[in-house]
C-alpha cells in the first residue's frame, strides 16, 4: 500500500532533544504544506475528471447531431436523384410532342 507524502515527512521530524524548538515548528509547517499540496492535487484531479466527463458527453452529442445531419443530407440527395427523372420525362415528352406537332402540321 502506498504511503501518503505527509506520512513520509513525519518520519523525518526530529525530536526536541536533537533540534530544539524550531525543528518541530518547521516540521509542522512542512506537514501543513504537504497536506495543502495533497489536497490541491486531489482537487485538480477531480476537476480534470469532471472536465473529461463533460467533454466526452459533448462529443457524444456532437456525434449524434452529425449522424442526424448526415442522415438528413443522404435523404435529401436520394430524393433529388429519384424525383427529377419523372419531371425530366414529362418535360421531355412535352418537348417531343411539341416538335412532333410542328413536323406533322408544318409551319404555316
């Protein structure tokens, strides 16, 4: 099991017999700073995870929108390809009929 940084710092705290009164104050300050850094790292980690979740969610929504738009564009193109042949055939038949009537009746 991994030990926390603050636990490792506590192992290096000198006793009063060896270092006097300033060493425990410095050790307490160091422990406080280590605790603050560990909390900041935990907060940053949570923020990164939340941001990653939001980005993933937005990417999924964008992919869904793109799929819907692609489907709509495909349907539009299919209609444009399938519908005009009927209109073109009717227009062609009308043009052929007009020119046929000109040939049959001639210009007068």
